[in-house]
């Protein structure tokens, strides 16, 4: 079983009545079994064929995680076509670039928002012949587009998929592109399925697991942890009612397996802190006492081992404090929690371990099917674990770059042989572009992206990411940009969490007019300074943060300051904030920041 | 031009010696979006209150859907299919969003209170039907995420949307909206405008609304009626109305140079 269409046929034969996918419609969860899913995909597949989709055709999908979207992906792959998932909010030049780069012939769009975006750039995409939509609301007068349900052909038998081979390309994912233009990464059916199988084995995933599909389909990891895993195991995939209802849906479904980028976990910690700040005194003290005690016990587990008193205390805290909290957040049934795509702050990590959730780091790139290493159960270290089945690692002695080899590797960059050649070595290794090392237990540790590593004027190597990860360990700090390349000292631009900071300020009795005002208050600077001195204690002296400024708004996607996965776009930040950065090194006490034509005086504080 | 669904015939309304509305007549065609505009105190809200029977006019009558009412009452208006929202939000603050919208189905409830109190199968079945209709409106107005949220804790713009949902739940033929976009920012106004236009089309409604933002009025209305000091000074398409000298004078004042 090395292709998705074959896996579908197998699930439909072995588990025809088992729920494959569910979606909340009109307030009620509606289920579709594997048998129903297979026949829906077959009907759609023959409709797609009549529209000219065949082996090697590129079919774009742009929209939310919906059963119809998953059906369309299966239908396209049954015809040996390649699916190009796009971010639901993608528009304009970025969308045109994805569509032209991958030469999409058909696009399946969710509703008016996505259809409008596609039609706007249609003229720039000569290959694009057919636009299909799911939901026709507001599009009564549109011409030249087809409704998905009108394309379905009734009473067709399942297509013959036995001849499709595993190396047939299944997806083209576009890399986030923190630097340079995005490239289309071609992943074969077998690459994704091999990876899903090894995860299924290491994490003991079964047909009884529950997964909530809430990450954008444009991420390779999203498709691996929803689509590929559910087809391999036969477990149930739930689609949120809408983007805004994810937390409610999560509470109702109670997923057993969760994969998310670190910012999702960090948001959960901050929102827990924010809610507890506004709770009564008793609840507030109970929560923090329980958290402190459990964090200590978790720590002891690694160093000296736990005793019976600790074990009892731990269970008591779980029962009294964390069980209700987990239930409210839909985490009660969570068995496997994975974080990947970026580093996770130690505080966030130990928070989840302390409330009894086995959060584990994973590491992978789009080119390596999103996951090549995974932490072992119970490993508390700040590492990304050991390689998954069938994957071999090597660290280049000269540059320190991590190289990978084995199953589940990408085929090529679509229509870009030069780029492919620059990443694939002649002896079969793939360059990850990340600087890595091993810890004392032979677990892999990722230091930073090679392109982001700089040199300080005192000769020390400057790696911003480990600093930023430590700084963002506070529930009050959302983002951090560490600066130091070519400088004698490290400084930082910091962004606070609005929610938890507001409730903290209310609790402390600080008066403020708004977030921008609060973020510049002396009390907030003092709070941040205290946190930074604990961070500095863990850093090499050359990398300690000497001065910082608190920005009064978030670094956002619209200004190209962060990617959709919330990774910093360093070049853009350096350009946009060049004057602020100069002020950090000029010894100024204050910086006059202009944003949206409004001037704010942002204090600059020293950490000593 | 479609047959008028609503005819306002020579309506006059006064409170003691104050004349709020003086001899106003206009027609609203079936299926149109009609905006009633005018400076503060022009009698716009009073006009809406006369249409759905909150105020009783001293003179004149109203013909709705072929029936002439010399004296409209709120219950007659509701039964005839006229629903409305208010300038000051009038939701049940302690109830959640679904419960608030369910109250809009009240007129359509067929089982009696006894059956409901005893939770008989007929009442249960009926409730499920009403709930489904409400869910369709929730999905239409994209308020799934606040279904179970208490009305009082919602931001202003969302409360306005819930009020619209409750009015739609009554499956009206005509919707009266009193300043549906007051106090909203540009983005919220755009959303609300879309919902009003889509509701008008999707549910085959006739919509009469009061709005101060002339930009919005020009964009979404088929027909504009302008009032000033209780008198009608303009009546026509948006283009006709903005070029009407009386309207320009009322809004901008008269130049004296």
C-alpha cells in the first residue's frame, strides 16, 4: 500500500462503516464513513477526469479543512494528479506565483473569498483552465466557474488505482520562504506514506484515534498529521465548523493526537495564564502552587528520580487543578502531543509536561516530509530527539549543517533543477540548511538556520534563535527579535502578549489607556527586565542581552515581518526597524517610533 | 417597477404640540432596499415606529401587502410579517445567542405552553425544527463561534448582528432596521452591508432601513426617502436624491455668499 488511493480502497474494504471524517454543519457533527468517503471520491474523480484531469495534472486546492476538500484531494490522486495545497488567505502576487510556478490546471476553491482571489490572478496563469468552487454564496452572477457538487458523477464504480506506483508525486508544497522566493517541493505518495507509517509505529497510533484538522492545508506537516495518518490508520478526522470555532470544536471532539507549531502551544499557556489572572485569589494561588510543584517534580524525574510522596502530590494536583483545566481546553483525551516547525520555549514545554501532557519535540523540513526526528517518551531535554524509522542523519564536519538520507525524502523542486541540485548532494544526502549538534544522550539539537547565524565583532558566533526561544518562555512575551550580527553586544526587540498582560495589569492595579500605552509602562519594562536577567543567566556571556525595547504592537504577517507559521522574516525586520536598532546601540534612553502616522516614545532599558 | 408592498398614506404624528411627522406619503416596492435618511430629529425612527405599530398616527393610514390599516398595532405588524431591529440594542442580555434568536421564532410556535411545559413529543419535535431554522441563520450570518455566548458579553457590532439574526428568525416579509451600522468601524459596516444585501436576496425580503452614513446608503439602497423636520423633502433613486437641491440644503445648510 504505497499510494493514497490504494489506502482509501483498503480502508473502504476493511472498515466500511467506521467514521472517516466529520464536520459540524448547522451545529451538529455530521459523519462520513470510509465507505461513503470512497464512493464520494470516486464520483468526484470521474467528474474531474471529464474536465481533463489526468496523470501528472496539477490540481490546486485553496480553502479550509473540509470533507469536500479531502474528497477532492483523494479524487485527484486517484487520477495520478498532483495536489497543490494553498493557504486559504493567499491572494494577489503570492497566489499568482504559486499557481504559475506549479502550473495548476484546475483550482478547487472554498467560497467567494478564495474564488475572487483566484479569478483576480487568472489572467496571469496561462495553464489554469478550470475553477471549481464548494460554496456558491454571493456568486450567483459569476460565469465560467463550476460547482464541485455539479461535477460529481453518480453511480460510478471505484477507479482502478492498482497501477499507480508509489513514486507518483502526490503533493507540491510551497516552502514558507523566510528568505528568497518560495519553491514548490514535490513529495511522492510513498514518501508521505512511509513517514506516516513510521510515526504510526513510534507513537502507537490506531484506528481509534481522533484528530482535529485545523492547520492550513498548505503546510506539509498539516497534511501528514491529518490526511496521511488517517488514511494509514483508519482513524477519524474532524473538520472544525469554522476558523473561529476551533477551540470549541476541540473541546467537543477531545482529540487524542495533536500536532501544532510552537506558537499554538504558547498561545494555550498564555490564555491559561490570562484566565487564571482574572480568577479569584484561591484559584490563582492553587494554580500557581500546583504548577510550581509539578514543574519541580518533573525536573526531579530527570535528575534524581521521584519518590512516593512526589508521585502522590503530582496525582493530587493533576486531579484537583489540571484535570478541569484540560477538560475546558479539550486536552483531556490527548495522548500524543507534538510540536514542530520551530523551537519551543523551555517554559512552555515544562508547562505541558507538568499538567500531564506528553508534549514532544519533532523536527523536519518540507523537503523531508515534515518529520525526521521525534523525541522519545519521557525525554525532558531541550532536544528534537532521535531519527524516525528509515532515516539517517549526518552532521557536516566543516559547516555543522545537518544532512539527511533515507525514506520519505522529496523528489525535487518543481521545474527548478538548479535549486534541487543545490540541496541534494551527489551521494544522496539532503542538506537541511540547519545548524545541528548532538547532546550527551545522542539526541539531535537544532541550533539555528545557517543563513541566520552571524558573527559578532568580538569574534563570537551569533545564533539568534536559541536566545529568542528562551526569551519567549514567559507567558507575557509573545515575540522576540535578538540582534547582534556584526555588533559587540546583543540587544532585543520584544513584543508582549496582549491578553495575559492586560489581566496582569488589572491584577496589579496599573491604569492604562490601551495596549500600546501599557506596553511602554515602566512596570512592564521592569517585569520584562526581571525575566531577561533569568534568561541571561542561562546564556554564554557573549550572547547575553544588554538592552531591550518593547514594541507596542505585534510583528505581523501583513507587513511581512513574520511568516504564516510565525517565523521571523529577519531581513524585512532589519530594514523596517533599522532606526530602532541603531537607537538600541546609541545609548539612547528612548526611541521615537512612528507607526500608522502616530508617534510613540518607546523607552530603551538596560538589563543590568 | 414592482408592485408596492408598503404604502404610507398621508401619515401625521404629533406628541402634544410637537409635530414629529407631517403628512408623509411614500411607497416601498416589493423586494427593494429602501433607506430613510435625514438629519437628527427628522422623524425617521418615528416613521419606523408608526410602520410597525409602536406609535399610532393621528392621521393617515398604512397599506401593507394589500391590507389597509388605519391603526397598525405591533402584533398585527408582526403577524403580517414585519420584523425590526432597534437603534438601541434590545437583546435579552442574560440569554445566550441561540436563545435570543429562538425568541424570534415565537410567533411561529404552534404547540401550546402546556405541551411545552410537559415536553411532549410534539413540542420537542417543533423545538428541533425551530432550532434547525435558527442554525441556518447562524450559519448565514457567520456567528457559529458565539452560539453559546451570553448576549451581554458580546461586542457591539456582534450584538447588532445577533439582533439581525433574531429579526430574520421570524421569517419576515419586511425588515425594518433602525441604524444597523451606528457606531461601527469601516470593516464592520462593510460586513453588515453585505449581510443586509444578501439577506434581502436570500430570504426575498423587502428592507427599510435608517442610516446616517450616506456612503453606505448610496451603495446598498435601491430607493431613498429623505425627511427633514418631519416632512418629506426627497424620494427617488440614490442618484436622484443626492442631486436634489432641497436635500443638499438640509444636509449641508444653505450658502450665503
